[in-house]
């Protein structure tokens, strides 16, 4: 009887998942990167030392990005004390240019657009959906990450993280804009 | 005319113009989804896929057309007529309000019917359809508000009908021209080719004459006799027959066909196997009332034409394997793949009288009270979808003369043969060499871990995650190996040499040459680590699932972590899906090329290949 129970236990044992720590990511030093800028020149994260940096990864096929990018542009005008970078991760730069041209208003010069067509910058941030925004503290450590964009919520948490304030929670809010999963772009 | 009536009429004109625009958008979506190549397809804005919301399903269903014209196209003349009537009413013509109210009433009723069909038949609604339902309701309300006291003159009615007809000619003509232009570009078949080996032909001669007494689904006694034209294989002199009523577009039929294939492998020498058509569409099947599968009739028609050339079973297998693509051009391609002469096939496919066999099968099914598919009769005993090969094998053994005890034992043996899943041996080699149709691939047995910068293949390792193509390539090279090419990886996964049918340099994007999963053609959720909720589960150690293997013993190709392949950064692509790839979508042809070679996250891993 005991043997049968042991055999049944083995037969029904769930496959063993890898340790939870292997999945952990926030709180580590942000991965350094350099991207080419749309207006010329480059942006290197490690050269922004002493400034809090807001990084937004976006793609042309991401629907919420159409609202997030202009809103981030306006925010970058208001918060000159922060550094902003909007990193496009399309494989095809032309798709990004088409997206930017179709925006209702031009992106502010205080929100530089970087191109990461080979995803070398993106690869350091373990992103799965677009848009994803990171707040990198003055010490170069990732303070906060947020996936998706909600007009209702705006950048409240991003600014709280950037200003070192408690991050508000929105337990009852439904996702007003579901992020676009990276692998879900194609059927 | 009172002020509010004028406002109502102006709003009606604006709503009607909006409705015409939505009609155009839905027509475009309908036609591109059905007739465009993958490259031509675009996403429908304003209809994000969510639980119970799917415009693709609703707007390409059998209910999405009337007389072969999309409902979106029919909407354009309707709203055009409303705009004209409202416009004329604004200029002072009496009776427009009543006409609009009547039209609104009809459209609201039709909206209710379509909503009912969407929910009950299709299980999904479409966001743009819902918006049009709202427009229709608003049309009714505004029509009432604009005044219904005056009767329309016959001149106004004539003008309204004329407007409808004129816009209908333009809209339908434009839609048909657009459809033709899509098909002229090659249509869906442009994504396919014809490079797989020709499949085995049907046995010669008519189906044998056999009659069965049946207790039907409604518990009535009935009899039926095989038709000489029925598609058959197996032993024509057998005393036992497995007769399947199926629909080539039905997902349960596809699954059951794999169970019947196992039965055929075990009993093909002693048992007769017969296929009878039961497409779930009243267009060709008098046995069903509601059209559930839009392509079922054309698929059945094509199967009949393949059968005329002795290629039924090869076509049957290809159609089930590629069930997600059953448009005309695909069906022609499958017939060609099955070995049929295409000129002969096309002549048959254009001849509607060839559907007579399908119609007759439908009548037989109806006489047996069949209410769904598949239904399998083993010497008259009914089995439904979900019946396992083992359960049916027991019935076959009993019919062949075995005692109940012998039948149970022999049916159980079938199960043992099918499930060769045991523990992975401790001494399993870290690489396997697999040869398929002249292509030899040496590939890691397991997903790779990275130790001191080197890729390591072995059982019970933490598979590398957050790995970019660049890192994966370096780790393979540090271990004296290289990353697999897309052709190598797909070939091993699907157990057949992958062909680049559409010659675009990609191998997982077109026709499936082998199996959809490493272990079989059909998803088995117990086999691989897939379909899990992303936030509740994580990847598993390598080799945790003995059943997630190719026949050659290569593990975890689908699910767990996506795997980088490609011999250059430009060809870097992730294959096979991950643990959180939803439902049954972690297939051998799951292809993710969204990001470049530096992309990495908790879902991205790899395995290496070597020189055989």
C-alpha cells in the first residue's frame, strides 16, 4: 500500500520549477546601453550619472504607445530635472519613423528618441510587453518598472518613484490600456 | 420643422456617414482576413482581442456574409440610403422620419439577431459590430425624434430605393474588385508551395457493402448501409467497420482523427475504416440547421474531388493538419500536395454536382440523429468526440470475437504502445543526431544552461533565461558548437525536413511538413511545459517532462523557454513558445521575430547544434 502511494506520488509529482530568485530583476544596477538618437548623436545611460532617468521602451505596433509617447513628451517638458529617453525597439527603423510622423504632435526635444533596432539595449531589461517604463535612480539602480499605459493613471507611479515617494496602488482599477505583448504581435 | 427635428436629421446624416465608414472598414477586414497573404494582412484598429471579443472570428464567420458579400459591405448602401433620406428631409421633403424609423426598426431587429448569433454560435462579439448596433438604435430613436406623422411620398420612397441601389452597386462592385485584386496577388496560397513528398494513394475499388443496426444519439433504432462511393481504407472483407462522420473544419474531428489513425495502425489489416462527410453547414448538409463552420462545405467538396483521383486519405490528413487554413487556394494546394492532378481537381471543384455525395452523407447522418461531429460507429455502436483509441479498440476486439477480459487487455496494450513515456535515462547523451529526408542535424538533447560562459546540455539544469541571441551564440561557440538554424530546429521539432515553401528564408511560417508538436500532431497538455499562467508559474528544470520529446529523444523543444536560432543576427528568431504561451500555441511553428538579436527576458533561452 505504502509502495503504491509512493509510486503514485512519483507519477503525479509536478515538474520542478526553477528557483524564484532566478526570475528576480528589480533592484539591480540598470544595464548600461548606448543608442543612436533620432536627432543625431548617441545616448548612453552611464553618462547620465547624478540624474534620475526615465526610460520608455516602445514599438510602432504597440497601440497604447500612441498615447503614452505624447504624454511622456509633455511630462518631459514639465520635469526638466529628470532625464528622459524613449527607446524604439522595432527591427525596422522606417516603421518607427512612420509612427512618429503620424503622431498628432511632434515629440518634444526634451524627450530624445533612441533607436535600438537590434534590441541590444532592450535585452538588458527583460521586457515582455510594450510600452515598459523604467525609473533609474541617481545611483544607477532600477527603482521601478511599469508595463502598459493608462491615461487615467498617467505617470503617477513613475513620478512617485522618481521623487522617492511611496508608490500609490490602484487595486480597483481595470487596465485601461492593456499592454501589447511582444510575442502577441503576430498570430 | 422644429429645431430639435432639424438637429435629429443632421445627427442622422452624420451617423449614417459614420456607419458607411465602419461598413467599409469591416469589408476590408473581412476580405483581407480571408483572401490576403500574411504580408498583406493588417490589424483591425478599435477591436482589441479580449475574453469574448474577437473581430477576426465574428467578421469571417459563415454569418458574416449574405449572398457572398460581407455584411460590412451591405451596411454601406443601407446607411447611404439613411443619409439621403435625412438629407432630403432637411430640405423639407415630408415623410423622411417615418421611413428612417422603419429602417431603424428593421436594423435594430437585425442587430439583435446578429448579437444572438455572435454569442450563441460564435462565442464572441465584435467591437465594430457592437458600434453599428448602437448606430442602428440611435437611427431608430432619431428617426422617431425627427417626426413620423407625415407619410412619405412615392417619389421619396423611389429616391431612397434608388440611393440604396446606386450605393450598393458601387460598394459591392468595389468590394468584389478588392477581393479579386487580393486573389490576383496569389491569395493565401502565395504563402504555400508544394515540396513535401507525395502521400500514399487510396485503396482501389468501391467501398464494400455493409449494413449496421444503430441505437442513435436520440436512443432510437435505425439502420444504415455503406455507400459504394464512401471513402474507405483497411480491410474491405472485414467483419468490423469503423465509420466516422466528420467535418474537416471541426477541431474535435481533427483530434479524433489522430485516435483513429492509431486504431488504423493497429487494426488496418483486420478492420474496415470509412469516412462519411458531415460538414456543420446547412449549405451542403441537410442534416444541420445552423452554419457553424464556414469552410466545411468547400473542404468536403475538395475532399470529394481528391477522392475521385484516389487521393482522399492523403488530402484528409493534409486538411486536418492545416485546419487553420481551409480557403479555396489552400484546398487546391493540399490537393496538389496529395498528388492530385490539379486541372482535373479544378474542374471537379468548380462542379457543384460533386457535392451530391456530401449531401447524401448528411442525410444518412440526419437519419442517425447526429447532432454534432465527430460521431464514430463501430459496427453500429456510437462513440462521440473525446473517445480514446483504447476505448474504441475494446469495442473492435469484442466485435472481432475477443472475450471481455481479452478485449480489455488488448486495448490496454494499444495504450502501452502509444505512450512510450518513461523516465529519461540517466545516461542520455547531451546531443542527438537526427536524419530526415537527407538532412542530418546534431542538436542538444536539452535546452542549454550557461556555465562559465559555455552552453551546457544536460538533465536537471536551470535553462538559460534572459539570454539574447548574441549571448546564446557566444555560449554555443565557447562550447565548440553553434546556434541551430531555423531549418534544423524546425525539422527536428516536427520530425520532418522543413521546407521553405514560400522561399522567404523562413521555415516555420508556411506549410507544416511534419507534426505540429514534437510528440504528435495534436496538443497534449500533459506533455510539455506550456499553456501556464505567466504570473503563477516559471520555467522548469531541463528534462522535467519525459513526454515532451521527439521520437528521437530531443526534449522540451516546445514550451518552457523560447529558443533562439539563426546563423546571423538578421536571421535571429525565437521558436517554440514558452511556459506561458497560451492554450496550445507553443508549437513547432511558433515563430517570434518581433525584436532584434539583443532581445532577452525571462522567456528567452536556446539550445545549440553541432556538425554531424
